[in-house]
């Protein structure tokens, strides 16, 4: 038994130096895009922003106000998804340009609410380019100009930004950087950005896409049941032969608070089991791998084998080195890196919570809507 544990300690520990050496560097922050210098002369007459909004009275005015600093002739469509908190009325008074507030229709069977709202807005958009923007994402001045320049310069079909999550409370500072880190390990940006790869990677909070490409994949009706709609959208674009790009940024910030462990837990549990394709086998495999790479290096520090202890130290140092770039990018204290094994355990428990919810009949819960099992 001791030999088996030693082998597991060594395997789990050596995984981290290997991750550091991977050519696509999933731990790095090299894929990034920031806003351009703001100028009121920026012409955005070829861009329409679609904002699906359901009970977003707390943020919609701020998000629309930020859009006024993007340039002139920008069209904005807010799709009020049957809000009960006055979101539509606030939206109408928060943007001085070309704004349409669409009162969304009843959600059809099988549709996810956000995608149904976006599809209704898409049918009204007439511009060459479309920005898909969550109602909690605030853009710095010149961000749409930067997205458009990136798309044009590299002949891309889709550009998306991983919005900076709010990091104000203790739990947000501990859990938010790890959320991005784990996402990049599962969906390496460099691989997703490679035209030769079939992996689709996008962040749905802020996406710029060609309207023709969106039409070619069948609009949002092609994705209507997708909970993880952003990566599915990127995947469909690449299947058509299109090119996609995703990067980190400080220029798109989420204003949605997750001040407590419970609020963050619910956010992760909403889609964690979906990422595993509702597979028990993948859930068990994920559990084994996370325990192997995050906890066996820690346990190995107390092992009597010198080889196991040496491997553990190598693994832990490599683990923290892999996590540090993301922590530094978001300007969180570097000491947060030592919490990674404990945070990984929390995320694993969130994933099991997601699976239990699915087995009990809930596929996803968001804004008062429960999406049933597929």
C-alpha cells in the first residue's frame, strides 16, 4: 500500500512540471487584449450590441452608461427578458444613443432564457458586427474599438474577452482567480485560438462576432439548449471554418457580486456537471485527477520516502508557479497561491453538488428559472 501511495504522490507531483512545460502554456496570461485610447470620433455604425437582461436593475444603467464611451453611431438592443424589477424602464433612460428596448416573449420549451433573448435581439440587428454583452459586464472606453480592430486585423470571425470577475470580498479574492485558472486548464486559450484545432473556447460575457457567421450557424436556435453556450458558439464557428480568439482583459469587468461562499458555490454548481457532459464516469475521473494533482503533493510532504517528499516539493513549487501568473494578472496578493489545494477541493465539492442537483431533476437554475434534465 505504501508503494502505491508513493507512486500516486510522484505522479501527481510530476504533473505540475509537465503542465509548466506544455507548449500551449495553459497557465500563462499571454493571450490578452485591452481597450484602445478612447476617441469620440470612433465610428461604430457597423456594430450592434445585444444585451439580454432579466432582473438587472442593479447594473443595467451602469453598463449602458459605459457603452456611451465606446464611440458614435453604436446601436444597442436591450432584450428585457420578462423582468420584474423595472429593468426596461431604467434601460430607456440610461443610453443617449440608438437604443431599442425589446420586451421579450415567453420562453419556448427547450430554450435557455439567455439564448432565447439573444435570438430575439439578433433578428432586429442589421449591422455587420454584433457584440453579445451580459447585463453585468462594464466595458472600459474604447473596448469595442479594440475588439473590432483585433477581428479585422487578424481576419477573425469571433473575438471574446474573459471578463474580470469582481474581487472585493475575501471569498471573491480567493475563488475568482482560481475560477479563471481552472477554466484555462480545461479550455487552453492558445489551443482554442489555433485555427487548426477543433476546440472551441469563448467567454460569453463579452463576444464580438460577424453577423454573417452567426446567421450561417443557424443563429442562437442552433444552441438553444446549451448551458455552456459560449464555448458551443465558438465550436460551431470553427466547424464552419471560421477563426476565433479569446483573451484575458482588465477592460471588461463583471459587476455581479459573489460576496459569500454560498453565492459563488451556486454560480459554479449551475454548470459544473454540464461541463462533464452529465457523465458519471467523467465525474469520477475528474475527482481522481483533482485529488491526485492537488492533494497528493501535499500529503507527500509527510511521507517517509525521501523520493516521495522530494517529488512533493517539486510538485508544490511547480503548482504555485503555474498559478502565480493569473493571481498577478488580477492584482491579488501573491499569498493567495498557497490556498490553491484547498480551493481545488471546494471546486470539486461544487462539482459534486452540481451533479447531485442534476440527478434530482435540475439541469440549471438561474434568475428564477429551473432548466430540467435533458
